[in-house]
C-alpha cells in the first residue's frame, strides 16, 4: 500500500499565454509572469511538490503537455495559442 501524506495543500498560479517566450518546443512562461491566489506576483514555483496540474482555458491537460521547474513552465507548441488564453498551474504540496 502506498504511503499518503496525511495533509496536502495546493498552490495555484495564473497567467496567460501572452507572457510566454520562445517558439515550438522551447515555448516557456516564467514563474515571475504568474500571480498567486492572492493576486501577488509569483517569485518562483515550489521546489518540492507531490504533483502538479495544468489547466489551459479551464481544461485539465495530460501529463505530456508540459514540464515545470522552479523558474518556468515549458509548454511545447504553446506559442500557437492566443495570447489571451488563460492558464492555471496547481501544485499539490505536503
């Protein structure tokens, strides 16, 4: 049986695709281009988390859609989406 952390919390960050840079496989959005739940500018994504969810235009994406570091989220091909398309990254931490 897997060990489950008894208490988990989530942190959410919101931005739009217009904040991204690069093209194709290198398209990324810096963590500093996001705001947190309180509307405060983010400085970095969590360094340690159980998992994360990416929502593009309110739709949960599959795991192969993105990769994340403490400084940015990379979404290959994201540069073809409209600049105003919203995205939310939710980190589940213990």
